[in-house]
C-alpha cells in the first residue's frame, strides 16, 4: 500500500477540522487554577489552566475580557466556558475562553492581600532605608522552614558546596495551614532573642495562594521587620510574591537562590583574593621600577656629580647681567644728560633776559609791558628793567 505525503500545514488543518467536527469541544466547561497569566496590551489574556496533574494553554480575546467582573490573576481558581481548537501555526491545541467565573475563596484572599500590602506600604515597612545588608561571610545561617521536603535539602546542598564550613541552623516551622503564621513569627523572634544566626532564610516551596497564605499575614510581616538579624525571603516560585517578600531585607526567587545570597562562595573569594594579590604585586613592581629609574636619573645629574658647578654657573650669570645693566644705565644717563643740556641752550637763547645783555631794556607800567609810545601819558610813572637792575622814571 502506498501513501501520498502531506505537508505539516495540511496535517494541522486536518486535526483542527476534527476538533471542530466534535460538538463536545465547541462548548465545554472546565475548572482549574490560573498560572502564567499575561495581560496583553491588545486586551487579550494569555494564561495556563492547570490542576494537580495536567495543564492546558488558554486564551481569552478582548471581545470576551470586557465582560469580566474581576481581574484574572495567578493562583485563582476559575470555571471557564469555551471551546478547544488547534492553533495551526504551532500545532498545539488550546482552550479559547468565552466566559470565566471565579471559584472558591481566592477572591477574598486576593482582596485581603492587597489591603494588607497597601497598609504596610503606607506605614513604611517596605521602605528600602530599613533594609539591612546581608553579611558577606556568614558563619551561621538560620533557616525557618519545614524539616522535610526539598527546600531544606536544596539550601543545605547549595550552602555546603559554596562554603563547607558554614553552619546551617534549622528551626522547623509549619509553612502552611492553621496557626503556621504565628509559629513562623515565634521562630523569628526566638532566633533574634538568642542571637542564633548571622542571617535568616524564611522559605517554602511553591503552591497556590491559599498554601502561601501564612507568609501574607501581618504577624509574619511585622516579625520580619522587627528582626535585628537580616532576613532573606524565599517563598514559592519565582513569579510568586508574598507580603514577606516585600518586608524582607532581600528576596530570593527560590530557596536555592536564597542559599547563594546568604552563603559566600569560598572559591570565588579565594580567586578574587589571588587576583587582587597579583594586581598588588604587579603595581608594586611597576612602582619600584619607576623609583629606580628616577634614582638613576638623579644620580646621573650634575646636582649629584658636581653640586657646586651649578651654583658657580648661576653666580657667573648674575655677574654678567649686573655688568650689562650698569653699562646700560650709564649710557642711558649720558644720553638723557645731553638731551637736557641741548634743551637748556635753546631755552636760554629764547629767554627775554638774554636780550637785556645786549643793551636792550623792558619798559612796563602797572605790570604791563609797553610796546608803543601811544600807550603812555605825560607824567605817568614807568619802570625800566635792564640787565643789572630796574629804575623808575616819569614820562615828560
């Protein structure tokens, strides 16, 4: 028997047609828990619907999301009316939700969560200024979690690998159920009162919102805030955020990550110290070489080979400049003296008194020089200034 091959697209189209032929898949009611919920900017909601054993990818288009009376969030238990079909491009089947109803008490828990979160944030319990630094080299790490399960094993394995000498001090506490929050708070107070650790890890594995609820209670939040020992919160999966995460000095996405944050990697520190030591050695070697070159240069300088020679050269230079300056000043004085004498001779030649030596005189009346006979009257007194004196006369 021979078969004609078909393309992948044709195969997916065929499977999709089979789904659409079955009326059971056209309108189906499904109950489950929402996870990986993503609200797209287009208005569509992409999420996974799961139970304890399985999951199915789901989508709710904007046409139907506008009719919801609540905001779908991770951890919510819902009942969905929709259809199942094949997404041809990826060759996967998924649930197309048309209506969604919230089930159980998850809605009340979510409301209580948001209310307490707003209250504590307003009081400043989440403020970064209250966050205490995690010690770099903790000798004792306190762990508050269940004494069974993968959480404590992961923390011990990671811590021992990073630093074999670190001491893990486990204080077993219930991490879910009635009274768990009070026990966790008591454990934090006990660790502080007895100073039993350098850093505390409050941890548990993932779960639904109801399972993680002890870490969303006010008594645990205030115990973490009041702790003098720095606290690392590692509750649930990476996408889970509890009130304890916001109050803690540091949040870790997983218990293993919390161990990495609490316990320094000894090998990394040793490697870093070796690197710094080599850098310091190289820097010291370069500094020594530079100082040696400077010393050799100084020893080769005349300041060391003949210290008085430089002084003598400076004295000679000063003496030469002094003589040059004296010669310049002397020439300048002689030149200015000759100019002054020449000016004096010119002034003397132009002086009226010089004229008197040749027999001339100056006639004046009332302190005014008389230059014409018309300016005097008979009987008027006049003064006649000659070379060697002055006489008074009267005009006849």
